[in-house]
C-alpha cells in the first residue's frame, strides 16, 4: 500500500510581515520545515505549501495541493491568522482536514524571553479557525501538544488511515452494471444525491460499451488469466467454458474500470443477460477487483460499493458481505453472499466453482468460494438517514470452524458480535443498519470512527 500523502499548510498574519524587517520571517519559516521533516520520519509523504496569510494565497495553495492529490490537509499555525482569510477556502475543499495545534517552544513560563510570544501564540488562531470551520460545516480532526515533548506528531501520523479513507470516499467513482435491484430501498441513494452529499460520481456501463470491450479482449489474454487462476485457486468443478467466459467478461470489465478510473463497482445479477451484452455474471471479477482495492457491493448498490473502496484505501483486508442467518444457539451470525468475496480474507486456498445460473438467460459463471479466516474484525455499514448518513461500526470476532462445515460450497463465515446476538441485531436495526455492509480485519474501531467524523456523518459504535 502506498504511503499517505499530506499537504502541510502553514498559516500566518500579513500584518506581521508588514511590520517586519525580514528577520522575524526567517525564523518563522524554520518551523514548518522542521514539522515536515518530522512527519516524513513517521511514514508520511509531505507536500509543503508556502506560508499563507491572505485568502488568495490560501486559495492558490489549496488548489496546488488538490492537484498533487494529497490525502489530507494538515494546518499549522505559525502565529495568529485571521480565520476569515482561510476558513472559506478550507470549508470548500473536499480534502480531509487535520489541525495540528503546536508551537516551537516547549515552555512559556515567566522567565521566558518575551520575544518568543511572536512565535508561540498560534493557539488562538487555531481557536478562531476551528470556530469558523464548525460554522461552515467543515469536519476536521485536531491533535494538540508540543511537537518534541509529546506524541502529537505520532497522533497526527496515526490519522493517515482515516484521512485516506475519507479522501477516497469523496473522490470515489463507482461503476454500475445494470440498475439497482428494484424494491431494495435501504442502501439506495440516487446518483445525483451521492454527488451532492458525498462528492463521488456514478458511471453506468451501457450495452454498446460492454460489447465493444468484450470484442477487444484477446484470446491470449484469456489464456494467461486462466493460467494465473489455476496457480491461485483450487478448481472444484468449474468447467473450462464457464471459467473462460467469466475471465473474458472480467477482463472487459477490468479494462473499463481502468479506463474510467473507477474506485468501486457494482452489478445487479438480474440484469446480467446475453441480451444486455453479458455472457455471464461477473462474480469472479468482482472478487478479484476487491483484492486489487476496488470497492464492490451487490445488487447495484453504489453507496456500499463506494464505502468498501474507501475502507480498502486504509485497510486492504476488506470485503463486501451480508449478515444472512443468526445462530441463536451458539450466539453467532452467519456472513455470506452469492459469489463475491475478497480472496485476501479467506482461510487457505480459494476454490473455483461453477454456478448453475437460473436467474437470467446467460451462461454459467465461475466464482470462488471460501471461509473467512479467524481473527478480529470490524463491521462497517453506511446507512442513509432522514438527514444524511450514519456510519455504524462494530468490533467482532470471526470464528474458525474446527469441526464439520457443510457449507463449504459457499462464501461464508461466522462471527461473534460484541453483544448477544438478539441485542446486537436489535441495536443494528434501531440505528438503521442496511443489509449490505463491509467486513474488514482490524482490531480497533477508532480509525473508522475518525473516518466517519471527517466525512461529517453521524457515527454509532455498537460495543
């Protein structure tokens, strides 16, 4: 996974430059260079903006950092900076915002040189700016402490995953094959609303384009992919014909993902028909897409697909899933779906099977099956609400199966929720949790909570 790239934005006051003979500014500019070097030591790629004082300077700096595709802005007050010069610019950018509240000098006790005041009073600039950010509806995270004598820079570096997830969500572009499953309302949000509320875009794959893409796939490409699959998956009844047609369609879709710069994809299995240009249903490619960090959700669910893609930007061991059945007796819940799973999450070698496909007039697809490996997981759901979105987060434990598993021909897993099953299910639905969600292997819910905060969503943790 690539390193997180942050834009460091230093804030200052033009009045101080107007009254300065140039000597003070030399010392002022040393501090952002020091902070940039320290953040780089902590694994971040840092793009530094020039010291900004007035609105047009902030606007130019943020445009430049946006063009550099940074994952987040980190602000650093070098002194007081009037909030109306920066807050409007910062409120308008899609970039996640992290406020670093620190000063160069550790002590400002009575015996300190009074001249140090000019280099160490940025905290009231932070207070001014944060008030305006809140009034402008701009979410932000803040960490405070002395850069040398606290762990504040470690804490800022620890925000890399939430920042990457938020940046990926806002920059997201999801492709949809077919239409959303008719009648499924919990996850459905119109494309125009996704654009206005999140910033992500939705792109549809039309019949003419898929046919053209299919024509462009060469037999040698199919043969190479089939051979690669043979090295990765255990063939458990998938015919050569079903495998080849799934691969051919998958390569066509992969080409479309790359051409359009998609970060997520979804399809409705009821639209996967030959009359629509689909020689089969692309279960196999959807699994491979998640493995490559592309978000996915079933049934034309663009919202959850975007969520899965965003989570994968911070936590690659993420997959789309659904809670299917409660095991009241053993206090567990069964996770599954038709034939899509991130292979990274499976125990052992995935098995390649052929699905007897009766839903539409098209060829049988090949798909992989396997069981989620045991370990700590976090369940994450993005639920539309009457006023926006709620991110529901729940820590849980995926279980191993030491004995008989009669469901070996499916994508599957059993987890223990943080509450008794009955209480957990009731609470999940009280919060409006949808029947589509993501599972990711992680021990801590905090990065996901901070991701939701950066997005400005209501965040609910089921503990």
